[in-house]
């Protein structure tokens, strides 16, 4: 009988220990461990790896824009989604960065697979994220331009003055860095076709 009791006790303690380990691992996978994003200075322009960007953007109240209008000046195309936990964590810092830079900020944030521009604006309002432009892009068009069947987000593309990708940052960027604005000025200064 004592062998059966010891065996049951081992099963109970073993199961409890396994549950704790699984819980810790799951919490890390669920994004409860917050990491800083990639430093902006790691966006080092390389050779052009895409056709010039011609994506059309949709905004609230029927507004439309095309990234072709950005030609002549390098910029960052930041792709995010309302359902993406790392994106939701990164957006307040991005909005703060854009506020610090001012009206001519060279970052174009676009939501993908997140509903209409009005849905995206409602999401931003519900989450207290102000001063972030509300643009959406068609996911199929984005993947066709990038020539990928799938795209991990968030992702930021460094686009040169001819509209081509010169660097890509998969995952969040460190928008809160004290020198982020100055560093992005430096990165853009060396990003030409």
C-alpha cells in the first residue's frame, strides 16, 4: 500500500511541477516578457532589394494616398496590425516618436489585416494612442510588392529616395531611445538610390 501512496504522490508532485513549468513557458510565449525593440541605428542601408513601392493607402473618411508620392525622400514604412501583441506594445512609443519629430516625420505607419481605416482609428482611440496617422494597406498587395507569401509583423522597411527597400527590421524598433530622432536623421542621410 505504501508503494501505491508514494507512486501517487510522485504523480501529483510531478504533475504540479510540470504545470508550473508549462505556465512559466506559456507566459513568456504570450508576450508577458517585454523586450526593448531593435535600435534604429541597426537599420543600415544595403543594396536595393525590391521594386519601387507603389502601394496605395486608405485612410479615414475615404482618404487615399500612394507611397509613390514619397519618392525623392527616404522614409520608413512601418507595418503593424491591431491583433498583434508586439505591435500594440510598440504603438504608444511610435506615436511619441512621431510627436517628437513633428509634422514632417519620415515614418509611415500602416495597419494590415485590421479592418477599415475607421476600425483602426477606433482601436487607436480605445487604447489612448493619439497622434498616429491612420492608414491601412491591402495585405495581398503588400505581400506581392515584398514578394513574400507571408509577412511577420511588426516590420519596418527602410525605403530609399527611389522607393526601394534598403533595410528591413522584423519586430519592434526602440522608438523610446533618447537619441532615436538623431539616429534616424543619420540613417536617412545615407539612404539614397
